[in-house]
């Protein structure tokens, strides 16, 4: 009897234990673990991500530079796919079985239960026929995306392009981005991506067993609308942008024009350029591959990434510093015999031209190398040879205030700081105390180790035009419907030069255009102040011209570089003058010199790359020779080692035999 009661309690205990375990498991499944809820919901509910249209980009007058065009992605959720006619599905999408298998494997790798892109960027016209039959293939649905379209096909390097997010982008976003979404890759699209992309929405739908939509879940209570990206109003003036790209056709170089009173960039040409529409659609990869193979590198953003010796365009800067330091006055004269001797370093004037007696203004007008070399030496030798490094450091700091040797902070990714050499650089070249003003005299005329970007050149002209200050250059002047302007773009950056010292420099720059080296580029009815430059390189010299206009109340400052095309007066100056006149007058008048925009548009000044190929070949030969010598040395070393090893073995054997 007692054993019966004991067994009853044991059996009851077992049932109670099982009941508690089942109850706990049920609680875990229904309350804690949401996987089964998700599976159940997925059988009747579909969640669609609503992607907003990216914000448009306009020029300064409201002309659309970038707009949106709808495309469609076919999405797949592998877990929801039922058996279907694969051949018919491939025919519908226009792919083969191998392509289908690759796409399927990629989707499975991403997630069997989450939706991911299967076929991307289908145009609206092609999607219409696909949409009619998509319900026949459970597990597949569509998603609308908006890609960019460029009505005028201009300013590719400024606008940049968008691309599908990479695994790295997804990781950086901490899960915000998903495969198949798009992000700004270069240009303004990248700099202002957070503003342009807007906010995604979510749509919850109820579907039947075949995957057909039966309406919104809970009447759309949990749906959220997509919020379109904000518009950007750029500072570009599309008419001079188009003209600039036409004038730089079949040339390598850059044009940057800035409004001195605001820092707004009016023209931003990088040549060679490309049609930005090539970076949209299903042929984007093939088009990009061809552009990457172009030896002139159209993806290089030359206004902010190319670095050039400024040449004669740099000469006024050291003179302004010397004026501020009291080293010279506007009346300081120098007799130019055609060559200036800085120690053992002769500095010749262009074509060995002897300018005679010149003061500051006439030296600027005649671009006298000797005068500015004299100014540079006086400036650096002022405190004596022993203080050379400290004096040079001060000079370098003064130059840096003009925005050279550092990033200006333009609202574009990838800006270069150029190169403004440091004392340490010369210590490494000549050892500490082994260099003097005569050693680095080439800096006086914008050569040597000095390198600047076209943006820095144009910004220097803004500083001169404003008599001592500049606004940070920028490409976006207003954001959104409220036309928000960043505060940093409204602040003046002073360079530490009194305004009175700019007049003699500007007098000389006006003379350059009125009756000097750039006289052919004189604009009827407009007083333009400029400076030609011929920057020396390994190949043919770069043609450089910087200017601002009009002299009183300047509205535009400009820098033009045409690579490997000779003197600044021949190419860069005329191109700049056409841009300036088009902006100020809306048209281009007949010139006394007879130059026309059509001549420069049709001229081909693409550099000869043979010297670069020769240099590359020479470097390759040197490398081959070096590798051969290294192999020979290694072979000899190995041979000696083998002999040594053999002899050691021989002696070891002899010793062993002797011991025996």
C-alpha cells in the first residue's frame, strides 16, 4: 500500500515536471523568442522598404543639374520561394541559368529569411512587362529605387556619382544600410549624402498564400512615409561651366572661378571630363572601367587634387609679405640686366629679357624674375644667415595664411593641401645649416618644391581682390527649402597684410592685361587684373593665368591651368578672359587681337605622353636591372654558402674519420 502511494507521487511529480517544462517552453517561444512570431508574420505579412528620391542639385539660378529617374530592383527572400519554372523566370528577366545561380547563391549567403536584390536597375519600360507576371513567382517582389539623371551632362567631377553600398559601408553604418541601397561615392553626392538621401519609409502589407497583396496591415497604422532628400543649391553658374568645359576640350587642366565677395565657386572645370550619365544604369561598371583606362585620368578632380608649380602667379605674394615686414616699399627699384645671381645660382628672366630699372608695379607687369628674387633674398637674409631657419619658418607661416600648403576646407572630398616646403625638408636635402636663401631661390618665382592646386590659385586672387581677406571657397550656397547657409562660409579670413599694400600689386596686374604679357586677352569695357605664368615641368611648360575683374568691386576671380601647352599668355589667359566676359556681360565680344572662343574650343593641346612612357620604361628597366643584380648577388651568396657548407661537411667527415 505504501509503495502504491509512493509511485503515485512519483508519477504525479513526473507529470507536473513535464507540464512545467512545456509551460516554460511555451512561454519562451511566445514571449521571449520572437523567431516563430516572425515566421508566422512572414507568412501573411510583407514589409517593403520605401526608398525616397534623392534631393535635386541646382545651379545658382535654379537650373536643374541633377534630378531623379525611377528604376526597379527585383528582390528575393529565399525562404519564401516556392518551386517554379526557372527557365521561364530567366527568360522574363533576360538572364541565363548561370547568372540565375550566381544571384541565388549571393542571396542565400546574405540571408535565407531577409530580402535582398536579385536583379538591379531595371528601367521602367522593361519593368512593366515583368510586373505583370511577378506574382507567379512567390518569394520575388519589386522595389523602386531612384537613380540620378543629368539633363545637361556637365560638372561631372563636381557632382560626383552614387553607387551601391559595399560591405564596408554597411559595417560603418552599423546596420543602417542594406545590400542594394545607394550612397554618394564622390563629389557633392558624397559630401552631402546625409542631406541628399532623405529618410526611408516602411510599408507593411498583408499577402495571401500566393504572395499577392491583400491590403495594408492594420490599415497602415504601422506604415511610415519616405521623406525625400533636401535640395542643394550650388554656387555654379551653368553657362560659364558649359563654356569652360567646351574651351578645355582636348586639353588637360582646370578652371576655377570664385566670387570674391562670398567665396562661392562659379566655375569648376576638370579636364578631361566625362558625361556623368555614364555612371548610371546597368552599364555603369563597363563605362567606369573604360574611364579608368584613360591615360589622362578623367576621375582625377584637378581643381582640388592636381598640384602645379604656381610660377609667376606666385610673385606678388612674397612682395606683399615684404611690404608688410618693411623690407621694401612700392618705390623700391631694381636694375634688371636679364639675369639675377643668387650666390652661384643664376635666375634668368624669361627669354633672357633685360627689363632695366623696375619698381614693384612694373616688375609685376613685366614679370621680372630678378626683382622678385631680390625681394625674396632680402626678406630671408634680413636677420642674418644664422637666423635663416627661423626667418624661413616665419615666411612660410605668412604664405600659409593665404591658404597655400593647407586644405582650404572646400565642401568636396579628397582636397589636396599642395606643398609648402618646411625647414626640415631642406635639412634633409642639404643637411642642417647647409642651405641659404640662394639655395631655395626658385621659391621666389613659384618654382622648386612649391606646389598649389587651382583652387588655391583662385583663392589667392580673391584675397588680392578683397585687399587682404578671403571667404572659405564652397560649392553649395544653400541647403533645403529654407536656404540654409553654413556659418563658416560667411566669415572673413584675414591674411595679415594691410590693405594699402595691395594697390601697387594690383596696378601691376592691371598693366599685365592692358599692355603687358596678356594684352591679347584684354576685354572691351572691362578692367581685368591678371598675371600670366609659365610653370616649368619635366615636359612642356604648363600655361597658367590668374585674374580678377572688374578692378573696382570685383565679381569674379579665376585661375586657369592648361597642362603642357606653353606660355600662360597663349592659352590660359584667353580662356580665362572668355569665362570672365561671359559671366560679367552674358556674351563674348569681338576682340582687337582677333582671338575667338571657337579657336580654343577646337584646338587640341593634349600632352604628348611619350616622355612619361619613356620615363616609365626607364624605371622598369632600372627595376629589372636592379632585380637581376639582386638575383645575381643572391646567387653568388648562395654559391659561397654552398661551398662553405660543403667544405664544412668535408672537414667534419675528416675529423670523424680521424676519430675513428
